[in-house]
C-alpha cells in the first residue's frame, strides 16, 4: 500500500510539471490556434536564467530561500519577454500569411537556436540548482516527499489558477475569449488581436520558465533538460485537450502516475510506453482530448 | 579547359606546401568530446595528452621533429566521430590518433584507421569490443590503455560479493549501449559467483525521476546497488535513494568518479565506489610531478576526471616511444613497435613493460585498477592498503 502511495505521490509531482508546460501550449492555442514547439527550450532558458540569478544573489550573502523568491520575478519577466520574442520572430508572419505550417517550422527552429545559445552561454554540462528548501524528505504515513516537491505541486497550481483568473476576470481576458472565438470579428470590434496573441505567447513562455525553476532544484539544470519535458508535455496537451485548462492538469497527472506505476509494476524499460499508447488511443477515439470540446470547423 | 588546368595547378601547389609543412612536425590526431555530457572526461584526456606532448617536445621531440596535436571535438556523436576520422586521415594525414571517450564513437571511427593502417590508442573508452573489432583481420591497429568493461564488471562483482559480502545486488543501468552491455557483463560476472541480481532496472538519459527504479530495488531487498550509467543519471539515483530514506552502498563502473556525479549528488553520493586506474593522490614521485604539472598548466585543485587525464598522458608517451623505436612515421611500423615495445615507459598509471603483443592490445590488466571512493567531493582510495608501499605501482604481469 505504501509503495502504491509513494509511486502516486512521485507521479503527481512529475505530472504537475508536465501540466504547467502543457498549460503553456493551451494558452497560445486558445488565441491563435498555434503552439510553441520550443516550449521545452523556454523551460530550459527559464531554469538557466534562474540559476545565474540565484547564484548571483547567493553570492551577495542572501539566504537560499530569499534568493529563490527574489529570483522568481526575474525569471517570470524573462519568460514573458522570451515568449514575445518567439511570437514576433516565429509566429506573427505565419499568421499574417495564413500559413498552415510556417509557425511549426519557425518555433522548432527557434527552439534549436535557443538550445545552442544556452550551450554556448552555460556550457553543456548538467548543473546543480541550489535548493531553497531543506533537501531532507518528509515522511507522511510512510510516504516520503521532499519539501521542494510539495512546492512544485502548490506552485504549479497557483500559477495556473492565477493565469485562469486573470483570463476570466480582467478585460484582457475578455479580449482573449473574443479572439479565441473569432479572430476576425474580434478585430472588427476594436480588439488588438495581434497584441492578444503576443501576450498569450508571453504568458505561455512565462509558465514554462516558471516550471523550469520549479523542477530545477529536484533535478539538474542544463541545455538539454527541456527536450524530454517539452515532448512529454505535448503528449499531455493532446491527452487532456488543447482547449481545457483542467484537461492539462488531469492529463499531466495521468501521464505522471502511469509512468511510475508501469515502471514499478511492469518494467522500468517500458516506462514511457503506456503514456504514448494513451496518446494514440485519445487521438483515435477523442481527437479533441479527454476534456476538449469538439471543434467544428465550418468551411 | 584553361580553368580546370588552373584549378589543378592550385591544388598541386597547396598539396606541395602542406606536404612541406608536414615534414617539419609529426601530426597526431586527437578525438574526444570537449563539449556535452562527457566533456569532463574529454577535456581532462586532452589536457593530459597536451601535457605529455609539451614535455616530449621540450626534450627535443621524436625523430628530431616536434609532435603536433590536431584536436577535434567529436561531441560524443558517432557520426561526428566518423567525419573527424576521415578528416584526420585524409586531410591532416596524421601518423596516429589518440582518444575516444565513448565506446560508440570509437566503434564507428576505428574502421577508417584500420583500413588506412594508422594506429589508434583508445585512452578512455572502455567497451570490451573495441580492441577486437575485426577478429579476422591480418593486423589490428587498435590499442587501448584504459580498463575495459570486462575487467571492470568482474572487479565490481568481486568487490561487492567477495570482499564486502553482499548477497543481493540490484543492477541499475541506463538504456545506452554502454549501460546495457555493462549490465550484461555484470550479470555474467555475478552468475560466475552464483549470485543472481534481485532486480535489474533501466532508465533513459535525461530521466528526472528514479523513484520507480530505486523503489523496485528497495522492495526486492537489495543490499547493494551496482551501476552502469553516466554522471547525471547516477546522481539522480543517489538523490532518489536519499529521498526514499534508503541507503545502501553504490558500487559501479568508473563513471561514478565523474565530476557531474560527485558535484550533483553532493553528500548523497558519498561512499560510492568504482574501479580507478589513477586516483589523484601523490602516491609516487611520478604521480606527484604529474598532478603538480597539470594544475600548474590548467589551474584548479581537482582534475575534472583524473583517470582520463592520466590515461591521456600515458597514451601520448606510449605513442612517442613507439615512433622512436619504429624510426619512422609509417603506420605499419608504429603498430609493430607498439606490439613489441623494447623500452619501458614510465607512465602515471603504471610502468608499461611490453604492454602490448600481437594478440593482446590491452595495456591495462585486471590487477592494475584499484577501488576509489567518493568522499567529500573527491575520489580517494577505498582500501588504502591496496595502494600502500610497493603496491602503489601495479604492473601488468608478463604473459
């Protein structure tokens, strides 16, 4: 019983990370029907910028926890900026020319450029990220969890709730909904849809950068850390549905937990298989995702 | 027509000038990953080689000529390694090549040296197959001065079962060739001692969560974890064990001495043990001299990978001795000289007294490596009695 609980707890932690990254996919898809395939690289850049910042702050005799908190706004601002750059360089042109695939190539290309850039700045070794919280695990009824892992779950939920509230309550949010429903009509109503899309990209990369600094203390930081996570999160976005915020959280949890359960009860060699099988099943039977509403494209 | 004649003239003149230039120095190729996950090994190996070459040149070079290193970053990628091999052979026309950190890169690149009859000394890569990739070939141009996986897996199994008396080992290996071949070697070595691993688990490069693997080993009642993987993932294993509040010894291949394992696992990695041909400790005057020269040239107080640095250094001296003996830069003659080396080469790892023969291309025998132990961010001898007194220099037995 303890083992099952332990596996589920660890799965939830990993799943929440997948969820936050997938949440970023969902943000841009809602406004522009495009995705940033460099989302994993946005996460990696966020983590590395966070690493440099936190090391600088710790060098200024600031405690690890305070340094981590002070580092967060820097990373979030960097994420916003990085997302806007991706939109400006890779997506805007494709949307204007109504290109079907241009943005795919452009965001993948930008992702590769960001990765090479990071390799040149931070090197290609995996680096240790200072943990803001004690690393000794806490034990709850035999289930062990690191304080930072609790932080990951709470932080991920907090970020997603904050963005959702912002989207639903603020005037900007109304613009997003309008743009998501009908971009042309929204434009005619005086909404600057281009700005809305830019902002959704900024938010999306901000979510990824935040996920990066959340996961960094329990893993390692490096130029290649984003590749696997970005891909897994993409699977999560498909499973959960690209139009639903709840969907990506549930999708993330499903993937994180099945990975761990398969690893333990079947074989660690097949850890990644059930997630991908699930992905295929969802694509076959409910292409809009488990929580997605079926989109009917009228031509 | 005129233009093509002109092109031929240019080609001919460049060929002449490069040949004239090449005559002044003896070019030696150097292939290793200087960036990426295995770069700590590649860079240390390169620095060790450079140190030796500088000493050789200072003492007058070889055959009255200076040695010149042509170094290329193979990025630990097989295809890049192949390109580099072709470039070094055809364009740079090296007389021999030192290097290869990654077994896969070595396997893919060596074919070209074998065909061109140019000797290669593997100074870090450990895959057992490397020195006998072409059992039917008339001559073998591939040599090694690193502890092969056959030696290492037996050492790991014996250390765990015989010396420390563990009965229930669990094997954790990554899904690469290195990890899976090592896992097979380990299982075989254990089987010879009638021990069956209680769990054999696998993980991918870049996996961030090892909970499932470590839990399985724990629930199977493992009393020791044997590893075959590289630094970052090994650190994840140590960290996952600490998280689950379970501590059993970790014994594994020499990669447990990688800086990326030691630095990223921190206190969780303390106590990990691995076979080492060289431990950064001044146990002999030669070693003391080497360690001081290394830090004087490259700074710092800890080599990123002491084993790679020492083996790199030794490989350059072995090659220089062979070229001197061959009195020629012809690949066949250098190979023959390596197989029948008359001079004793005093290296950092050991004293090489006839290290190779026509049938044996392994300079490191099973008695040479000792176990190292991670302690406070450094690798120290696990059993100080193993390196005490006259056991400090272990020499390959005469066949």
